[in-house]
């Protein structure tokens, strides 16, 4: 899927450039995955579980760019990677072809600037343009900022997965399963 680069003004007046991921972003994305995994307990992996090589990430980005039913967007502030968002088909089966899943994350230092809102708006628009009728996600139920963002965009909680995460300290977190109709 092709995406036209966009520049938006953030709450703090800075410019954020949103563009499609490129193979040249692979190294920065691997470091990003490690960093956000260390910054928050709201993502699926621990930092030491990020084992993707730069070459593997570049190949993933290449395949993603060739897929008309997937998109990975990156947000840059002052030339620095600040966040990412993506969508992908749930499965390539006739009965579920109308559904897509999504993911979004922002470096902690960029929280509260409007980057998540901008990325979310773009991902929703592009998923609709790709022909999806429904977007789905799982979110840690205690992640109030993310749940609030999703609700702002019309997602509804349809269920809970108890003890979806088991952290290394032995505590647990529940997931909310949220859905938004796109068409």
C-alpha cells in the first residue's frame, strides 16, 4: 500500500512528519522496539525478546510495503523516530477478510503531544481505503491513555481477556478487546 507523506503540527507547535516505513528505517525500528519494550509494560514483549536483526526488519518492511492490505507508518519529530502505527489483515480467509488488526506505540518522551492521535487517524483512514470494514485491537485494560484514545476514535470494548499478560514479577494484566466498524 502506498502512503503520501504528511506533516502535522503537534500540541507543542513542533512539526511531525508521518510517512510509510522504508527499508532504511530497519535499524531505527529495531532500537525503537527494544526501547519501548523497556519503557512500558503495555507492549507484548520484554526488551530482551527483541531479537529481530536489522536485515530481518528490512525484509519485513519490504514485504509490508508490497502488501495492499497492510501498512506501517512512522512519525518523526525533529528528524527522530517518535512513534509507529500499523494495520494488517486478521487472516487472508474469505470469512474474515473484512477484519484488520492494528498496533500503535509512541516513545514515552513524545507522549501527550498528539502523535498517537495523528497516527490513529491515518491508520483508520488507510484501513478503510484498503477495503477493511472492521478494525480490532487488544489493549492492557489499565492503560487508561490508550483506552481513552481508542474510545475517542469510536472503538468499543467487546470483551476482556483476564491475565492476558504475566509479567516477570509474577503480576498480571488483563486485556480489553476493542472493535471499531470502518464501513
